[in-house]
C-alpha cells in the first residue's frame, strides 16, 4: 500500500526552460543564450548554486566576474527565474491528493532563487508535508545523499512510497533505494499509476 507520494518539481509540477533562462540573462549583459549556458553550466556555477554551495549574492558576484558585467541582484534573479509555467493538470492532481490522507513530499534539484520564485508565483508548496531540496541538502539527484534525505522524510517504508520524475536516471536511482518510482510522462499517466496503486479511484 502506498502511504507517501513524492514528486519532482521541474517538468513535472511546473515546466521550465534553461534555454529561456540563459537568453534572458544574456540580454542583461550582451551575451548570447549559448554563451551564458556555457558560462553557467560549463563553469559548474549553476551546479554549485543548486547544491547550495553559493548563496544568491555569491552567485551574482561570480557571474559578474565571468561575464565582466555588473548586475542588479533583483533583475538578475528575475531573468534567471521567470522561466516556469504551471502544469495545471498536475496542480489539479495535487489538489485531489490533498483531500486524502496521503503524505506528499517534494524532491527537487533546484536553487533557492528558483524555489522562491515558484513558491511566490504558483503557491504550490502548501500541499507538501515535507521538502527535499538540493540547495538545502547539498547534493543533487542522482546522488545517494539526496535520496537518503528523502527516505528520512517519507515516514514509511521505501516500498510504500511512490515517486515520479521526468529524468529516467533519477527514477532508476530511486528504485535502487527501494522506492516505487516511475518516469513522468504526463498527468494522465501519473494519475493512472496512482489508481493502479490504489491511491486514487
């Protein structure tokens, strides 16, 4: 019997685009989106931001050094974060699950900037009883550490937990920890899985 449902954030509950993020940041400093993508991801700066190794101010300072441009903090955070659209069908599914006794946990690779932006814009996080966030844990999926943190928060045995993520590698990693994990396709397929497990009717 499933007692806890765990959901990824990006491209599950909300859709997002790293390309849009890079284009918008590039527009602030005269760089192309592809140039910013190489700077952020090639340097490892984005990875360290999502692991909580640098705070927002440190992220901005390092990026300024890399692009030789000074940014307004709020302007840069907006350019880097205004890249999300709500998956309305999944929002409805969360609402439905919230009417049951199901424990809900969020498990996401995300930065504090993205997390705060999504929280303000969509009010999604009120549905969750616990959150496992890479920038707080200091590790990203598929690292074992982030799954161990999730196992400590699901309040049930791993086989009593359902998890869905759009990235197959992250699903496989969860399965290695005994979690009933499936690759996210769309809200309809997710709901069908929850019906099959007896979570919904």
